[in-house]
C-alpha cells in the first residue's frame, strides 16, 4: 500500500505543483571588438517555490567555462561571467556562435545558439515510437501471461496492440510537438483529460470521483478505500475492452488487478519469467563482479524488477509510477543589449532598454528527444566617422550594412584591399560618380560590383524627397549641389 500511496502523492504533486527544475538567466552584450560578454545566473527551483543551488556537476561545469564567479559560495543563485568570441560556451547545454565581420563602413554580427535537445527530428520520432511500442509490448506480454487462456483476451490484445499503442505515441508526440510544457499546468492537464476521455478511458462525469479517490490514496487513513475504488475502475476498464458488458460481474481472471499488491506480484512474476530480464540480471551481476576488483566477491542479489522496468521504459516509468511526459523542463531567459535596433531576431525587442529578450524551456541533456530551444539575432553597427568623412552622412546601416559586410567578407584578400583603398579616396562631393565608375582589376575571377550600386541606391533612398519637403514652395534636393561631373 505504501507504493501506491507514493504514486498518488506523485500524481497529485505533478498536477498541483510540478517538479523541481533548473532556471537560468543569461545576460549578453557585444564588446565592440568581436566578443560577447556573458553573465549567467543559475539555480534550482523546488516544487514548493524555494530556491537551491544547481547540482554540483552543473556548478563545476559552469566554473570550468567561466573565469569569474560573482556570487558567494552559499548563495542559491550562482552567477558567473566571461567574454567569448566565435564559439559560445556549452554552459546550459547545446552549442552557439557569434559571427563578427568588421569593415570600414561598419560591422555586422550574427548570434545563434541552441540550448539542449536535438534537431534530428527523424531520430526523435523514431525514439518516441520505439518507447511507446516497447511499453505496449511489455503490457501485452504481461496480460497474455495472466489472461492467455481467457477466450475474451484476443479482443483486449487487439485494443492494446492498436488503440493503446497509438495513444501512447500520440500523447508523447502531443507534448513534444505541441511544446505543452510552456502552457499553464491546468491547460496541460485539461488537454490530457480531453484526449483520454474522447477515447473512452473514462467518462468526464467520473472525473470528480477519480480525483477524490486519488486524494484518498495520499491520506494514510483512507488509502485502502481509495485503492479499492481506483483498482475497481481499472478492472472495469480492462473488462470492457475484453467485451464484458457493463452490467456483468468483473471476470475472476482479472483478480490480479484487484489491488496494488496483486498487480505488483503479477507484474514481477511476469518480468522474472522473460529472457530479457534474465539477460539483464546477468549483465548487472557481471558489472558488479567487475567493480569488486580485488575485493572478495559476494553473490550479488537479483536486480529489482522495478529497476528493470524503469531501465526498459525510460521516459515512461519514473520512480513508483508512469510519467508519460518525462521530467519537467528547465527554464531559460536571455537578453542581448545592443547599440542599435536588430535587423532580425526571434525574441522581443525592448526599445527603451535597447535589449532583445528571449524566454524558453528545455529538457536536460539526457533527454535528446526534446526539440531544442533556439535564440538568434542579427545586427549591424555603422562606422559613423568613416561614412560621414567619405559620404557626408550615415546611410549604409541595418540590412544594407549586413549584406555589405557579408559580401566584403567573401572577397579575396587582393580584391578586398583594392576596394578598401578605393573607398578611402572617396569624398562627399563625388562619391556617387566614383562608385558608378569603379571596376575591379587583378586576378580572375573578378568580384561583382553590385554592392557599389547598392550603396548608391541606399544613399538615394536616404536622400529622396519626403512628403514634408515636397509641399508647394519646398525645394526637393535629391543630390548635393557639388555632385556635378
């Protein structure tokens, strides 16, 4: 009874509070010379809302990646800082980069980072299906060992093999592809209830009684009453899937589902009878003997069948019960301070504070089936001094400057030097004409001069008449008076 009581407590805790998870706050800003300064804060948020430190392994990882620790050893929230150039540290898990391109007209940057998870969707779906199929196969084998002689078992077997197997796949894929962990817990629970009710696992009218019986399981004084009611429902569900009409008694063959104790005894008996469990026991015993090394080896005890089930079902079996939804996701919130408005990003631009803000959730590294959280941004900072000196104003910026920097980076060294020397000779009075006449020379193939035309186009877009200065009496100035040939 203690085991099923723990299960009830776990279910109720999941519905009401969730589980402990890690939280991270990441603050970034470009240093102006190709680097990204990162400040990371991490802590573990417990089920009751209290805060504790991250695991010792994770703290050791952060200390190894960041040169500066900004917090005291006893603080729950541990803070670290460091500056990185091309590659971002794998601090929260995953990988990232900062591409920085500097030219005389200005610089462009691309930041991109993946946190945990895997973007191998094909492999992820395969893993989902394999886990669900394995769970259904174990259930079929177990029920076959108890009900194989019952003439009604083929109907139950068909249900498990088809609908139940499909439902396991659908529930996992729904939580994964729908990213339901980012939804409020009441919506997650409501979606699960809706799915199961639609497929006949229970009637919605039964829900208040089911929740009350779960509550009884968490109270030692009423555990037996709650268990008897819930396992009676389980027997009736299985009987229905065997074709037993609602009004008829539950078959004696389902007595192994009458209580937590009888269910556990039956499941363990079946597990011990399988060749897979015997091979598992042999493997564990061999590992124990190897670890003993020079010490006097002792006869290892048989592995716990529950440990075997947990090993086999991974994301389905956790502690004393089934957790289809895996461990709760960790949270990450990040910000990137910029001197200009970004050209592109997948966060939220906070104009007053000059920051991009991101927020996401992620699974631990040992859960690669979780689709990764991904942040990116692109921005460009013009060199005001150079552009004013040679163009008279600043107009190569934003998307135009990003594309220019990418083009410049693609040039061969000889051509890049030739282009930069040419730009350094330009003056506001004649730069348009000079750009129109420019041609590359030197080793073949010669690069395109399209960027020169794009600079001219950007200048004309910047200086073209606006609605305010094209009113009657206003003078439209499209080119400087000195821009004469």
